């Protein structure tokens, strides 16, 4: 009898946008999505490396670092939502817990290595608590459990002043000496973004990721096949939480400061907004969504006092007209243009699968 932990389950609902579904379905959608994905990755990677050499000032580089850190946090939420169908309102608190771990270590005079160990250790503990408390829930109940735990962490950050300094927060948090220059730190953050994105992509392509998609589509079916659904959810939360903790560590090194607002519900909400704006289940969606939110918050807010209203309007427009997010809409646009350019002149496009069916019939004949 095969081991349920390593058994690959077919994906019932394909992914959207810039992540291929893994199933080379009709109309060659898999290959067209792969082309869009590769082109997008090459553009992002090339621009990311060349940015400091394009005459950009320190503010632009620092703002780009903020976008990349936010994109790492959004990627952790995107993994949980896209692969497991689990929307979390607690990932901002997980990132904030990692930031507080690094801040406390710095306050005690520990070196950067201990900051990293304590921050990631706190991240894993908090993620495990989240996973244990939410492992037997789904839907709105999962959302409420993660919200409740996040509010508990916010309360500890505000009231446990002997460790967190209360509302004053912890400042002057040191980062590695070799990252003192702003452009050096930018390249480090960019490298961490690439590593985190690649890690999550590998997990989604693994048997574990396929099992998560099976749980997302039908928990009862997966239970009947012998899968331990609650522990798969815990594992998914641990992986997602680890990436969120990495974002928290990078954020506290970027700002040298952490306070209760770092673990507030607003940060978790912004992470979900980034995922929806960019496109749930897409590879580059978190980066696109993070760029939209961070630019509105940090640039547009200098000119528009009610920038929250602008962000809300953008969110509503995406929900109404770009249901698959910006990244998903770009992929759909590419498929539509590709379909028009490959359509026979003077005739309608063949129905999906018609070409493969005719080849099959011809071979049989």
C-alpha cells in the first residue's frame, strides 16, 4: 500500500495567471503560461540587478527594498491561500514576532548571528502555535482563529514591556556590518526574495504541494484516501510562517525599529490585499500587489491625505474587473493575443482540443 504522505494527488482546480497548472491541458495553456512566466521572471530579475546602476537615488533603492520585503510577506500568504485555500489574518503578527525576536536580541547586546537564530526560532514557535490552533478549522473559522492569535500577539507586544518596551518599541536594531550600505542591503533583500520565491515554487511542485491542493479542493476526499489533513495544514503553516518570519527579520533590519504596529492587524490585511491585487496563486502576483500597496502608502500619501481611500478604490476595481488579479489578467491577455495571432485567416479559431483530436483520429486511421 502506498504511503499517503508521498502520494501525488491530481490537481482538480488549476492555478491561474503566471503559475502553470502543472497539467498540460487543452489549448496548450500550460505552455503559454510557462512563456509568460519565464518572460516575467527574466524581466524582474534583470531589472532587479540593474536597478542601482540606472541612476536611481537612495530613496528609490530603499523604497524598492520595502517593496521586496512586502512581497516576501505576501508570497507567504499567497502560498497558504493559493495552495491550501487557507486565508490567514495572522501573518503580519508572525513577521512582527520575528522582528521582536531580533530586536530583543539586539537589545541584549547579542551579535547578528544570534539575532537570526532567535528571530527564526520565535517564528517557528509562533507558526506552530498558529498551525495547532487552526489545524481543524477552515473557511471563516480558520480566518477568525488566525485573527484571534494575531490580536493576542499584538496584546503581548503592547503590554509585555519588560521584553518589548511596550508602545515605545525597540530602536537602534543593528544589522550585519557588510550590509551597512543601502545598495548592499538592497541586493541582499533581492537575493532573499529570489530564494523565498524559489523555495515556495519548489514546494508547490512537490508531492506535498499537490496534496495541499487536494485538501483545498476536497478535504473529505483526502481524508478518505488516508491523508492526515490537520497535520498537512500545520506543515503548510510552518512553511508559510517561516517565509513570513524572514520578511519580518528583513523589515526590522531595514527600519532598525519595531513596535506594536509591526504586529497589528493592518499589516496582515495589507498582505491579503497585496495577494488579491497581484493574483491569488500566481508567482509574480505578490510582487505586483506589494508594489501597488507600498507605492500608494509611501509615495501617493505624500500628495493625497486620504490614500486609504485610493487604495480601497483600486482594490474594488480589481475585484470587479480583474478577478484573477493583475498578474492573472496579464496572462489572460497574452493568451487572447496569442489566440488571435494563431487563428487561421478568414476562419474561426478551432475549438480547444480539436487539433489534437484530429491528429489522434488520423493516427488511428
